[in-house]
C-alpha cells in the first residue's frame, strides 16, 4: 500500500470537513484554517526553532511534520507543526492571510506539555479591554496588540490551562508602556479563572503598583521593564518594600 503524501492527506481532511453538513460559512472557514496552517508549516520548515524541535525528538512514527520527510510520533508532530505555524504567524515579517491562533497553538501547547511537562510551558496572553473603560471584558490580541482574535481572554486562559500550560504571562495592552499601574480587574479575572500561576505585565510604575497587583489582582508574579531599564525604580528597593508589606520575595 502506498503512503499518502501530505497533500493527499490534506485533501482527505478537507473532504471530511465538507461532508459534515456544516453551514457554508463555518465549512469554508474550516477549510481556510486547514490550508493556512499547512502553508505556515511549510513556510517555517527551515526556521531555526523548527529545526531545533526536530532535532530534539526521535524520528520514526505515523505522523508527518509538514514540509519534512520521515515520520514522527503523533505528539511530536503536533508540537512541531503547531509551533511552526504559530511562530510564522506571529513573525512581524509574515504578510500572509490571517490565521485563527486557536487552531494552531492549542495542539502545540498540548503536545509540548506531554513531552516536557507543564512546568516548562508559559503561555503569553496579550489582552485589551472590550466595550469601554468600565467594561469587564477583555479580548486576546496578537502581533504586539495590533490584531484582534475574537477570543475572550479569560476563556482563552482557561483553554490554555486545559491544554497543559503551567503558567500564564498576562499583558494588559491598554496599560503596557503607560506607567499607570497594572490592570487589576483584568489580572483578578484571569487569576480567579485559572489555577496555574499568573504573571502580570503592563503598566508598572511605583512599588505600590506591584503591591496592588499581588493583593488586589491576585497575581503570583509581576513583570516590568522600562522602570528598571531607565533607573526609575530600584529592584532592591522594590523587593524590600514588598517584603515589608507581607509579600514573599527573595531579597538576595
């Protein structure tokens, strides 16, 4: 029996999708996603991170890493294909059509967690508030906060935890770079919605901002960049402030 090519397998999958009696818009979108993901995998096949992933797994298995010869175990192929498509989609130099990130990253996260363990997997979520300043809803954005996905941030965090993520790196795109303090409502919503640690990012300015995101936002860790790079805030001073207010922190 001859072995199916990647193209033949893709056509078979598309035929199955078309035969399910789905509404036309849904069926068409499914077909587009399958083609998009396959194309992105091929585009990224020579990237350094894809080659590193392939070197890290054992060859031999029934599943295909798109754009590469040989077979892999299903979980390894899912990790390679998902990481390839995800990485290419998030590359600012890529000018192809839009890809629904959910169709790409979930299997990659799941496969990577199976192979390396949840403790090694941190999923970054960039979120923007939807519906005005006082609204309590947030949408996931990609490409540095420029591209909306239509995904609810809280629900997406739960899906990533279910897929096996060990931590969530949460960035408020509304606060990022503003030095107006962390988005406490966003952080609290995500922290309550998942059981894995949440790292808050975006908006830090004063030591009290950090204290608030731990005590009110429920964050397990907090990230900041410019206030340290520009010497606005000393790291040692911040740690001592947090420790004096009952926040566990390593002083040395």
